[in-house]
């Protein structure tokens, strides 16, 4: 990709990258003005590659997509030659846990991998501030969809307290409420009623004392980790199919997080081949210590059985995922990057490879990672596809992910709040933030 940067923008990026201890900010989206020529567009709203397109982006909006013959631009757009490259919507990781430290590195690792939206699934007030700082341009990072502090079984809440909780969380600006566990079914049903009243979605685990049948009796829920479906399969495949049909009817979203569960079938040597480890060297000894403790507490036979159990569980979850998809259920994407040897941003591709292995097409995988997230947020008119009038929430790739989903690793540049951020710039920021072992 040939990018013709203005002298002012070059100087700004250089100074921000070199200033010690300073967060990189983003120029005002109202100043963005780019003209991309000769690029192939993967629009996502249709399964059709648009070749040799001209795309004009101004003020954080896609102003034009076409052959360029009828285009009249305004201002002086920065020209980008997109020959041999691909433009598509930014990816969304819909189950993240923001770290308590080195948050800037976490955000930059996601951007490096083309992730422009993240859903924080254990939020607090600091996450709301982080979201505000990103939206205002003070910080560089993906947009944040923020859950409120989660509900758990030790919380004994009556209807009045639940209503107050939703009132406050809605006022504070949270986007959803997560359920980790719950006291009883009656409490869950009260949460469902308050969710509808206050128009604040709930989502999370499938508590054993609620069960998937009761959970799916209402809509406005997103299920994490395919919770409840394995139990349904254990009952019978016919019951599983019935629950999948109810999932579609209730418009329930699922975020499978297969990669997190997949880790334990692999040796440490195999995990050390995963991408992105060079950016988190201080975490590797901690991960290895955790695995060594597990090894010390188990016999070789037990570890082999754990590996076999993991493979069987992933095989069943992959089957459930494919069934959900084939029936038209809405799937969100996330690896839940909290496990050993899971590097934020990088392991999203590991998750998508598991979807491919489950038999899902590359186009449908891309749609899950983009359009579905926008639809979940009720913002499909704002982002999730490459269409005129939508936000410039985009990535440029050197290879075509429709041909091979692993080509998502070839991120060349990311549009953040309408501003183009080349891969090299993100790498320079990460190098300054990467500690030694």
C-alpha cells in the first residue's frame, strides 16, 4: 500500500510515538480525508468481492464507493494506492477482560490485529472512562462496548433493588449487564423483566439453577461459552435441536470462545509456537509456572485423559456451533483471551480457525466477526460493513481472507476514528511498551 502522508500528519505521528510515557492520541475525525484507489472491497453486506474500487473517506464516514469516474471530492484527500489489497470492516472481539495494568498495550495489540471493537465483559467505572478517552481521541484503541459489574449468586436482590441497579447502570452508560451466576430462577426472571423495562440487555453464563430452557424462554440475552448446550446434548440430540430452534426464535446471540477451551490439549512446546508471544515476554514465565503446577498435581495418565476430554468437548462444541449457524442463530466472535499462551488480538484468529475447522465458510466467519457484532449492538447502520454513509471502521489487508481465513493475519493498516494507522506505527508503539522478561 502506497500512502502519501501529509507533512503535518507525519510529524504528528512521529512526535507522539517518540514522546516518552505519553499515550498516542488520534486526530479529530472531522479532519480525516482519504482517497483509496484500485482496492478490492469485501463489503460484508453482500458475499461479493468488489474489485478495483475507489473509496473516499471524509470526517470518519465512507463518502463514496465506486469506479471513481463520477466522484467529486472535497478538500485535499490523502491519496492511497490500494493495488493488490483488500478493504473490509474492522473485526470485533466480543468477550474481553480488560487488564488492570498495561491497558495501552492491550488496546494496541487488538488494533495490530485489525480489531476495532471490543466488548468488555467484566466492566467497571474505569472502563467507562477508558471508553470516553478513546472516543474523545485522548487514547488510541478499539471502541469499547462496556458491561456493568457482573451479577453473581451471592447477591440477594429483590425486585426493587434490581430495578434500582438497572436504573443506575443505564444512567452511568453501561451497554449491558453480565450474569456470572445467580441465586435462583426467580432472580433471573426479575433481571429479565428489568432488562426489558430499562432497555439494557443482559448476557453471560448459563447458570445451572436456571438452565438453558428457562434462559431461552425470553429474548434479549447473549450466551457466553455455549453454556447449556452441552447439557442439552447430554439429555439428547433431539433436545439440543429443540434448544437451537428456540435460540433462533428468541434471537439469542452466542459467543462460543472455543480457543480458551482448546488450549489444554496442547503441549507447552506447541503453545509456544502461537503468534504474538514476543509482545508479552513477562507473561510467559507465569503461564509456564501455571502449567508446571498442573503437571506436578497430575499423573501422565490423568493429563492424557484431560487432553482426550478436551478434544471431545471441542468436537461437541464445534458441532453445536455449526448447528447453530446452519439454523440461522447469531454468532459473535471471541477467544476469551485470559488463558495461558493467549495473546490479546492475535488469538482472535485462532478462534476463527476453529470456526473454519467446524465447517463454516470464510465469508460467514467474517460476517460473524463484523456485521453480527454491529447488529448485536443495534448499530448495523453505523458499522459492520463497507457501505456509503457508515463509519470508517475499517482495515486494509495484504491478502484476501475470503480465500483463506488465515489471511486476516496480513493487516496492513487500520482506520481508527476515521484516521489511518499503518501497521508500522502500531508496532512502534508496542515496541516502546513491551517489557523485558
